[in-house]
C-alpha cells in the first residue's frame, strides 16, 4: 500500500526546490541514482532538463522511475 508523499529538497543547477514523492518512489529513485553512479541531485537535474514543461518535476520523476523499471531507460 502506498503511503503519503514525503517532501524532500533537491538542488538543480544551484537552485533548491522541494519535491513530494511517495516513499516507494523515493526509494526507487535513490536506487536508480546509485545504480547509475550518480548523485540524486544530478539525476533530478537530468530528468528536469528533459521533461515536458507541462509536467511537474515530481510527475516527471515518477514517470522516469516507471520507465526505468519497465526497461525503457538504461
């Protein structure tokens, strides 16, 4: 069962921002960053730079995590 979203701060290109994700997404997001030998902020910046500006960062991260585990991202 999914728990309530948790808010964490990230730094993207020198600017702090807060992102709310469910704990399961935070865990998966951190695992992907470790697997890719990246800092969490660096991975968030990569996602932010490629997301559709119509989508919020939290939504873009969720979609990224889903795509990663479906095998759509290496």
